[in-house]
C-alpha cells in the first residue's frame, strides 16, 4: 500500500521516530490508527450514554403521565418535522 502524506505530516512522523518513541514510520501510523479507533469507540460510548439519559427522562415523563398521544401518521410526521427544525 502506498500512502501520500503532506510535507507537514511526513515531518511529524519523522519527529516521532527521531524521538525514540517509535522504531519506524509504520509504528507511528499504526499507533495513530489505534488511537483513532479508541477515539471513535469513546465517541460512540458518549453518544449512547447521552441517548440513555434522554430515554430515562422520557420514561420518567411517561410515568408521570406527561406523554402525548399521536393520533395519525400526519401528526407523527409533523412532530418529527418540528424536531428536525
């Protein structure tokens, strides 16, 4: 596989290797990809946690009979349109 890098990225990779933290450019790129995967996993976990919080609030509202009844598909479509903004 061949990857094209900007001069800035190439300089940054070389600096990492020269620092002694990595033996070669491939190790730097592998570590960066592992970090990216970890970051994406963390973002997913944050989104799921936020969704769970919102669902909890909704369930609590339903438990207090604060829900609304949607009578038709048109009313549901209108509600979703309002949510989208």
